[in-house]
DNA sequence: TTGAATACAGAACGATTGTTCGGTATCAAG
DNA sequence: CTTGATACCGAACAATCGTTCTGTATTCAA
């Protein structure tokens, strides 16, 4: 009871409504719009709530003193265990962590880019047509890495392997041939992750 | 000379500066900030430029008459082809420049959570051990959807199917059995995407 | 060389912004 | 039964917003 209630509580429902609004419009609304969004009628109270979000780093300000999403605004719940509806919580944790997908997938923003996968040549590595590969750009790689290489002026995603003295690109699909680029090849980068949208 | 010059020209440099500002702050600035950003000193001229962007659908308005990114705001040239030489352009893949991966993967923040995949039961659907499933929480789903269900107080990712009158959960891996939950099951949500980190 | 666009600047103005401050209702602790 | 938080409402206000209108410099075709 001593230290716990230092910071005022933030209402997750308010945050969720704002996140949904932002997801739809890609903009943080004004205080009066926030008021209706949150079901209030006083801008002064909105101001108070915003200050709490600001302190919790869900919101932030531009150098021009405009409200903008803060560092934690895009955090998502990572649910470990299903929270049973009926059962009382067995006194443990909340059952989830918070992670930001961008931070999770991109660790070196300046060297990272995305490449869309075409075809099924890497199916056995769990890489499907249309997937987005997160690539860390670098001119060399290790045997066994999944690399994005430039062959015939096109991107190719393949395993990097060596045959005798030459590097080759191996698909993860028996129906596809090994690529033996004549006269060297260029490595664009190494796969660091994958993003897929279904639905 | 007749029909061609109906629409006034839009200056790509202005758009790029605004896109850069947005990428940094995740917000569209006010007209006076835009003026300095664009090197002008008259808001009236900003207003004119904005109207052109609006007509070209690079900008749009919220129902609350606030300026927001338009449908084409995140659009860039269609670069499937690798750009040779000094890697001029990171961060892109296809026609759309993703502002964030989070935005790409999450469409309804308040109903979205992440679940970590355990095991290889969905390998043939390109879902591997350790992957993060983006789940849109909802109590029901359609046959054929990949769902996250709660069985024995644990999350399971499977195809939803029906046998006669009962719902069953089908793995995407012949080595695993079909799950026929006795006495009904609870659906946590439907898979909407996937995030994987390698390396 | 004239005229009509185009690309700005600048002032004026009502509307809207976010802040501040004073007030009220609820509720749990002492 | 007080007291002090907490959760709001409502009014007032200066600052800033975006619009509108008038004016000017440049360009370029006729």
C-alpha cells in the first residue's frame, strides 16, 4: 500500500479508443474530439488524461508542441496463457508482455529494408508467396544464412551455400533448382525476419 | 495544350518533406509548421498546396475536419527491381512504403493481440515454432480460418473445420492428429498475420 | 508588349485550440 | 462525521488555427 499508488491510474479503455482512432485516421485528434471519443464533456479532463498518457509515454509532443504518439503507443499484448473467464486469477502475473512489432522485427533501422517474396521456392523454410522479408543489408553472409541476393537484376531469397569454390543459392523446395550464378553474384542482405498478413 | 493542364502541378519535393516529417512524428503538422517545412512564409499558399494534395488524394480530412494522410500518402514507386549501386533507397518493397510494420500487421489495435506458436503442427501453413501470430480476438470464426482456440487451458493454432455437426481443429502437418474437443471449445480469435524473427 | 496564368507574400478575421481555475459528486479511510 | 482523494463539469481566455481577400513579381505564349 505504500509505494504502489504513486502514479495515477491510466484507463486502458481510453488508450484503446485512441489507438483505434489512430489506426483509422493516422492522426491524433484535438481535445474536443478526444472528449467525445472518450465520452467526456470537459476538455479540462481530457487535458488531465493526456498528461497521464504523456507521463506513461503513450503520448508525446512534437517540437512544434503538437500531440503525437509516444514510444509506447504501438505496444501490443503478447498473451502467454489464456486468461480463463470464470476462474479467478491464480495470483500470478497479468499473463502477458508488451512488445512493439517494429522493435521486435527491426533492430537496425538504418540497414533494414523489406522485400516482398515471389513464388514458392522457400516454402520448406516457412516462407510463402507474398510474405515480407525483413532484410538487414550487408555485402556478405555466412553459409546457411537465408540471403536476399541480386541475380539477373532481380531479388532472390535463398539459402546461401557453397559447392567447392563457388557460392550457390539453394531453394527450400525440391521442385526448384539450385542457382549457380556464373560470374559471381551480389548479396543484398541477410534475412532477419518475416511479416505476413493473412485475411 | 487543351486538356492537359487542367490540374495544377504538385511539387514532389513538398510531398517528400511532409512524408519525412510524418515518418518522424507520426502526425500531420499545422499550416504554419508546414510553411516553415516548405520554406514559405504565407499560410495562404500552404492552403493552396494542401488543396492540391487533397485533390491528388495525398491528403485527406477526418470527419472532424482535421488534416490527415490520404489514400496515396504512403505510396511510392513500384520498385520490385533492385536498385543497383549505392543502395539509394531502403525501407521499401512493393508499391507501398510501409510507415511501420505494426501498421501493416495490425488493423484493429484494441482487438489485436499476439500469441507465440509452440510446436510444428502448422508447418504446412508456413507457421513455425516460435512465430508470433497476430490474432484478432473474436468469439467465432469461419470454416477454413486459422484460429487460435483455447483447449485444456492452452492456446492452440489450427485450421477450423467441421465434421458432421461438430467443430474440429485441423493441424497443417500429417504427423499431428485432428483435435476433436469434447464438449465444445472456445475460440480466442482469428489469425490475421504473422511475425517471425530469425537471426 | 501585352495579357493571362502562376507562384507567392501579407494582413485581417472568426473559429477553434489547449490551459487554467473554481466548482461538484462520490467514496473510502480515519 | 469529517477529511482528503479522485473523477469529473463548465466558464473564461489568450494563443493559434485555417480561410479569405488583396497585392505583387515572374513567366511565357500570343
